[in-house]
């Protein structure tokens, strides 16, 4: 409700406004009190009637608007609190994810170090195998070369002896060799 004091202030304000308006409008030293009084009464009746008629609807409108603003503020506070909670949850999840990522990096680093060691050991074993196979291959080649060399030397020796025997062999020595072979063959047959 509007108090008497507020109505008095409004009336005083309207009178003051009307006085300044009338003084500026006429620009004379003559003041029309009847026109001024009529304007004041019209203003008081107009504004008083408007206040009287619109007081309840405006009050209800302001009350509803106040409730809407209050409800909106409460809803915004709840929404802000929900968003703050969601932000905290997201921050916690990000912290957890960062921790998990760090754990994964640590595990990956350890696995990589272990894999490097395992690969180095496999490489070392493979090198040893290759070295052993190479040594065996070299030994086989050496033995093969030695056999070929012995075979060649044997062939050359036999050829040399053949030439010597042919050059030194005569009928008498030939008969002696045949007799010796017959004796050896007879001994072998008797043993069996």
C-alpha cells in the first residue's frame, strides 16, 4: 500500500514540475494561478486514479515477477551447483586419467626395457649360433680342403712311385713281388 507520506511527496513533485513547466512556457512575469491549479488537480486526479486503479494489478504483477526472479535465481544457483559438481567430477576423471596415462607410460617403459634386454639376449644367442655355424663351416671347408690336398698328395705320391717302380721294375723284381703277394694271399686264406 502507498502511504500518505508517499502521496504527499508525489503531489509535491508534480507541483514543482508544473511550476517549472509553466514558468519556462510563458516567459512572462505574469503567473496564471488558475491554470496552474487546474494542471495540478488534473495531475493529482490522473495519477491518483491510476495509482488507485492499477495498484493491485501492478502489485500482483510485481509479486509474480519477484517470485519468477526468485525461482530463476534458485534454479540458476542449483544449475551452477550442478555444473560445479560436474566440473569437479570431470576434474577428478581427468586427474585419474592422467594417473592412468602415467601408469601406462611407466608400464610401457618397463616393458620396452625388458623387451630391449630380451632382444639383446636373443641377438647375443643368435650371434653365438652364427659364430658356431661359421666355425663349423670353416672346419668343414678346411677338412674338405685337407682331404682334397691329401688325395692330391696321395695321387702324386702314387704317380711318383709308379714312375719309380716302372723305371726300377725289372723282370726279377716283378717275379719277387708276385711271389710275395701269393704268400700273403695264402696266409689270409688260411686264417679264414
